[in-house]
């Protein structure tokens, strides 16, 4: 899956980078904390996808794999922070502090870990299989609460508002999670496809929310000539 994997990863990189850029531009204009968290999480998504592209194009190396794992593990939690900020500012701050505290220990563990280079020979060394248990134990501390926040808030928002863009974002997050889960059962291609399709669906939800905002925005008052 070298050529196909590289193409899929590059596509996910481009979409997530465009997505991150648009959300970051919104943050520059409005300075809302959820926009900053989402743009950071999407930036991590783009870096992780680009590391996969490099690995498919040139092969996994210790450096590429460590960078990949360092950004891939916490990105769902960072996106989840943005979702929590949408519904409760204080809870968002608490989740952000939790994520930062876990990430400090995680980063130290990754930096000092010895990578099993034999595991890097597999098609897609997912789930930290090339890293020791003291590193892998951190992953669910990010992904479980992050997924619950990201998918849960999207589902709750759709239930409250019936606005379809929330459903798109929630489904996109589910696709990403499903791809990662299937890859752990040796269906390795599901990781890359899930990442590409999932981020594309989430991006579509974001674009739909922007279209809705434009429609809902009141027209400027007409000045008499």
C-alpha cells in the first residue's frame, strides 16, 4: 500500500491543513478558545498525516515514527477540548489542563523510549506497537475522553438544534475512530482511509456551518441615496 497510502495520507494532510488554516483565521478575528483548540488539533492532524506520507514514500524511521506518535496520540483530545469549550468554558479549561499534564509525561516517555525497529517494517505500525508499554499506556488517556467529548458534543448539539453540520462533524469523528480501531485488528488500510474520509466529512460539516452563518447573518442596513 505504499503508493496508495502515500496518496491518501497526502490528501488527508492537505484537507486538514486547509481546515486548520480556516479555523485559525477565525480565531485571529474572534479570539474564541474553542477556535484555538480546534486549529491546534487540526494542525496536529495535518502533521500526523504528513508523517504517514513520508513513511509511505520513504519508509518509517525512528524520528518520523516518534514525531508521528507524539502528535497522533493527543490530537483527538485537543479537538475534544475545543468541543468542551463550546458548551462550558470552565469544563474546557479543566480538560485543557488535564491534557497538558498528561502530555508532559507522555512527551518525556516518548523522548526516552527505545523504538522497536523490527515493528517499523510492518505496513502500518499502529497502536504504538513499536514503542514500549510505558509509552502506549498514555494513548487511551487522550483518545477516550477526547472521542467522548468530540463525538458527544456534536451529537448533543445536533439533538438540541437539528442543524446538520453537527451531524457531519460527529460522523466524521466516528469514521476516524473506526479506522483506528479496525487497524488494530490488522486491517491496516482502514487507518489511512478512515483518516482521509473522516477529516473530509468533518470539513464538510464545518463548511456547512459557515454557509449557515452567512444565511443567518442579517443584511446590512440600506442607507438612503
